[in-house]
C-alpha cells in the first residue's frame, strides 16, 4: 500500500512517489501531477547548478580519439 500525503496546492491525497517538489509562488511545495499540469505558469522547478561552469564538449576531447 502506498504512503499518501496531501498535495500542497489542492490537498488531494497522493502517493508520495507521485508528488513533485517545485517552487510554487516563491515557496517550496509538493504538488500532485494534476496541479503540476494545471498550474504550469506558477511553477519554477528547482535545480542544482552544475559544478563545472564551462561548456562540455566531449566529442572534441582527446580522450575519445
């Protein structure tokens, strides 16, 4: 049996593996797939910046030649 948590937007009980962590109107929220598709203009998906700041071009690296 799946563990259910409420969606932070609509309150619908949703299995925790279906909830998405997003930034909704400036704060972190866990929302269900229905709210994710309905509220797409209000959502900013958080991301982790890459540690390397330069362009990655593996095809021009000497390692692959």
